[in-house]
């Protein structure tokens, strides 16, 4: 579904992503793990056209997307829940969800929002509440829900556990698995390596802009280098 080949991204003179190549097959959960500053979020931003690669290519369902504007990339079937959630705090929960569905035919909105509310019942309870008054966990649910409103085939999740309490993290990751079981392919960026590798079909380890290790999630959980660097063992 997604193929990244020899991707190089710069911020001015800073070489943030250094020739990474990866793929995400339909139906998978694939994760990128690594320390802060490793290039994970930059990779996500490149996929949705928020930064442009200097070298390399990004293909989605066989089509080149790294030259397309962000709104066209979203219309092709990619959704994103960005780092820091980026909800619209001065809008209600429902208004945030409506923005996520801006390109859907009107007739599909009701069915879609009902599905999002089935995943996140608390959003239904707070649908007329301003998003800025939600708890951190509820804001993360709203960010996920808004991304899902566009009916993405590929969902990009950038640090969904960031700043959340452990019990809320468990709930978020259970929901990610449920979204995947319902047919959405997922590319997950995470610093919480244990949680990410536990649910991932395949994983890549990024260090200072380069992929240094890859393999099945279950295998990397047992890799001594991963245990030492990311799992505190």
C-alpha cells in the first residue's frame, strides 16, 4: 500500500531523514520506533506532503504522492492523527469531526460519525463540548476520530501515547488494534517501544535519521539491542 524508497529530508542544513526505505502492506500495523529526534515525525510529515523530500520517492497504492499537495494526498485515502493531537480547541467535538469529513459525500457523514462514536463513546457524550476542555486522553480519541472520519485506507498515527497515563495508553492501543481489525492499515510512530512492538506486524528502528534495524514486531521485542536501547532491559 505504501512504499518509501531512499527518502532524504532536510530542514535547512539539517539532514533529518537519511535515505530510509520502508513499506506498509495492506492490512498491517507497521511501527517506526526510535528516540526523540530520530526522524520519525519527519517521515510522517513527508508522507502527507507537509515537508518535501530532497531525494527519494513515496508511493501510495502505486501512485507517486510526494509531489502532491496535502489535501490531495488525504483525498487519496490517507488519514493522520498528528503528534500533539492538533485538535481545534475552540470548536466542539462534533465540529472537529465534521472537519475530518470535509471531503466525504454528505450522505456518508452520519454513518461515519456513528462508527467513530461506537469506538469512542466518550466523544458521543461530549459532542457539544469544546474540544479544549477535554482531558488529554479524550483529546487523543478526538484526534483519532477526526482522522477516521475521512475513511482512510492508511492511517498515520504520530505518538498517540504521548503524555497519557498508562491506563489511557492501554485503551488507546486497544482501539488502534480494533481499527486495524476493521480493515484500516496503520503506520504507527511511537517512542513507547514496548506498546508499539507488541501490536505491530512489522517494525523499523530509526536512529538519527537512518533505519538501523527492522523485523517482525514480536522478534524485535526479543532483540537484545532493542531491549537495551528502548525497553530499559
